[in-house]
């Protein structure tokens, strides 16, 4: 049995603009149970900003007693300064084996799902693992 991406992808995708500050990203990641944001410009996908990208950018002193103004300035960076550009994407008509191969080949944790250039969903390694374990 072949499982298509359209059958298991998340269709509730959260996007941010290229010029959104990391303070916006922080609010989203603090409130939501997911780890990837799609970065858009004029409704077109420009990149992916993972929670790992975000955390790697922040000063380790944020929220600590020795936090300085300079540490806090890292939250003023913009999404386009932190995101991964030229993201690998997949069509909703592809199958989970193809998605798995792409993720392994490119060493990534998610694939934006595009249909004729329009964002229709996102699939993560957890979605793939869930689908494989239920098939």
C-alpha cells in the first residue's frame, strides 16, 4: 500500500514574513507544539525556520541574571537572517517513501508541501514515522 503525502501532511501551516523579528518567532514556538515555521514573501515560500535555527541564533544569556542589552538584541534579528533558504519541498501526490528519501538525503526535519507553487501543508519526520508505524 502506498501512502501519499496528502493523506498524512499537516494542513494547518504557520507562516511568518521574511522581516518578522525573532520576538515573533519566540512567541510562536513558546505557544505551539511544533518546531518549523515556513517563511514567506508575497505568499511565496522563501525558507524554513526551525526551532533549532532559532535557538542557535539566540544568546545563551537571554533570561539569565547576567543578560545584557546586547544579548537581548539577538531577538531583534529578522527571520530571513536565520532561516534556511531554498527549502527542499515535496508535492502532495508523492509518497512517504519519496519524502523519507528526501529528508535523509538532505538531512532535514521537514518538507513544505507545495502544489503548483502554493503552500498546502508540511510534513515532518514524526509524520513519516507515524505513517510507517501504522501501515
